[in-house]
């Protein structure tokens, strides 16, 4: 394909079909850099969907990547459940004290009403306006936390592990509530204009849970949840490892998987071949101190290891570029994929 | 013989089999003091699980559960404040500017299960932490973080402690440090831990330097 005549949407769909488009697609999963682009503090930026629309459009024009990221921040879902969001000047908003303070609270947890929750409405408004701007030329990636991973923010990691191991009934109830919310939230984003949903599920990674535990929990939850989402999904492990469960992830019905920089993307790509598209796996934390040359070398390495045959999208390994990553590094990544990612690769 | 016990204890921990782990502790024999059992069996088992997590063979859920089981078992045979607990510098652990507690809980459990005692400061902000460390005359401070901005705040902790001439060794750990192995130096720490079991050897090395 000719690079200039191909839209990002065509490029991404081709690679998802495990064929080679004109070049390796590039997902710059940047949220906070949008605030930099429009010159606003992070909290102010996310207070108005118009800012996010402007930020995403400026990022798209500047870095010539292949998606719009309508994601605001992970704790937006915690806010929907009545929890606290803590904003900082130099990083992603964080969740505050857990909304589930004691395990007994799980019984009383209500499913948030997506259409009448202001923080979620802002995301939907931004998604709708972004769709008006890019139409079908650029995929818009919406985001949900998986029902299986959301409890880390709802109740804290430690108490969630205790729940998983010791209180299966309450665990099952929490999954039901979270699944109902996740499906409604994903489908609302798709209805607003999102092309696909990124299903963040780091707790399912083998960094966090064993495969045995995953098969009994996160795998089942993902299969049930993704089946009810009215559009394509990509599962993201947010830096967690997934090689030992690649076949299982493919069995949940997802189309792609976000891969950790702690895994060899060549091995992951081989395991995914024909089943899942790999997304990754640049190290976002290290990226903060990369030179332009480092950036180019890392991009070349990912493309060399995973680019052949399509089924590969260049991105960071976490699903969110840290605020501290300099613009010239992002620019170097973009330049490198435009230079070295053209098919045929040799 | 000890290797077999360590293997069996490790297996019990990664299988989250509390009864089997307890049985091994109870069968340790009268000549094995609690401290010696912690050093010869518990610590090697936890180190092996920590190394397995780094290598991708064990999961964080197993690391967490292993720490909790060991901490409970060791507390039963070696209660807090027991004079047999190690002669050690004054230590404290905290989470900096974050509500993600898991890393701190695991390190705290591992250290206590290995016979150490330390203060748990919970969640702290920079100024409160510096004040508390000075007040308690802490000699070794362990800081756990999950988010990159929290990791970067450690630099301010270090600078303020230096300004107050507090002679504190800073040990840091958490996700940002595992994804950038130079970051601990950037923030001015004295050492980093890639996993919870690292903390024991890092502290022992610092103690050797203090002796």
C-alpha cells in the first residue's frame, strides 16, 4: 500500500487482519501530553471535554500516529463508584482511599448509572466530538478497566488478594457488579463513537496472578464481559507479563494484546501469530531519559522483532505515556516508525 | 536436610497451603531456635519466591500470600519485641504520596518474617516523612512507590534529610524502579530492591557498613 493514501483506520484494520499495511501502525497512548499541548494544568485539562478534544487533535497532528485515545484517567471509574480522585501537577490522577472500606461493603455496592454520572459523561462527550472530527479515518480507542482488575482501585491490592483466596462468594458478587458496569461503560463509549475498547486487565497478567488462578477468575470474567461488548476489544496488561497465557487471552475473544517490555516481543509475536495482534512494547518509564538515538533504536528493535506479517502495533508497554517523557523523544519515536516501519520491512 | 525443608516450605507457600507451612514450622525440632529457623528456612524460601517473581515463574499474588503466611507463623514463635529478634538499626517503612499499599505490605511482611522489626509509617507526604524520620532517629528508611511522580518525590526527601544532617540510608522499591534500573540513583537513594526479598540482603549489607 502507498503510505500517503492510506488512512490510519485502514492501516490498523490491515494489521489486525494479520496482513502488512503500508507501515507498522503507531499508537501514541498519550493522555497527559494533551494538557501540555493546550497549555493547561492536568486537572483543568480534564475538567472540560473540549480541552481533551483539542489536546488529542493536536497530538495527532504533531506526532502523526494512528489513533485517538479518548481515555481520560483510570480513576474516572472509581469516581463513578463514588470514590475520590487525586490530581497532581505531574502525573496521572490517582485513586484515593478505597471505596470498599471493608469487605462487607461489597454487598451494598451499586452499579453506577453510566448515562447520569458527570465524570463519565465528559468522556462520552469528548469521544463524540472526536468522532465528529476524525470520522472514520482514525480509530478512536476507548478504555475500560476490566471487572477483574478494577478492585485494585476499589479496595486495595492486598485486600483484593485476600478476597480472591478466602471469600469466593463476595468475590463473585463483586465481579457481577463490575461486569454490569464494564459492559455498560464500554458500550456507551462505542455508541459515542469509539472504534474499539481497550480492556485494561493487569491483574490477569502472570506478573500478578498465576495461570491457575487466572483460568478460574480473570479468564472467565473476560470471556463473559467481552462477549457483551458491542465492538472490537484489545486486552492490555499494563506492563504485566502475558506470554504463558497468550492462548487463553485469545480464547476470551479479544483481538489484540498489550505486551510488557519485560517480555521478548519476538516470542510473544510468535505465540500470537494469526490469533492476536501485539501492541507494544516500548518502556515508558525508561523513555523519560531516552535520547533521540535511544528512541530510534528501541523502535527499530520492536519492528524487527514483531513487525513482519502485520499483527503488530508499535506503542508503549503500559498504555499511558508518563508526563515526564520529553516531546523530542515522542517525536523521535514517531520519526523512527515512519522511517523504519515501512513495509516491506527489508 | 535443610534444603528439603526449604523446598517443602517454599512449595507450601506458593500453593498458599497455610496448614502445610504451619506443620513444617511446628516440626522444626527443639534445637532450631526461631531466629535460626527464620534464617535457614523462611528467608531462603522467600528469596526463592522473590527471585521466581522476577523471573516470571511466580506471581505477585503468591509473593504476597507467602509474606503474610510467614509473618503470621514467625510472629507465633518469635513475637514482636522478643529479645531474640535481630539486633538492628532503627528502621521504618512507608508509602510515599500514594494509596497503593501492596508493595509496602509485602516488604514489611518479608522483613518481619525474617526476624527484623521496623516501624510502619503508612502513607506519608514528603515533609511529614522527613519530620518523622528525624524525630524517631531512623537509620534506615524504606520507601515504596507505585507511580513515577511518587518515585521522583524521593529526591525531595533525600535533599531535606541531607539539609537536616540526618544520617539515613534510603532504600527504595516499586514498579518505577523495576522498569528503569537507573532511577534509584537519580532520586538519590542508597539502594533499590527489585523484590521484597532483596530488602533483607540490602539491609544486611548496609548493617555491615555501619558496623
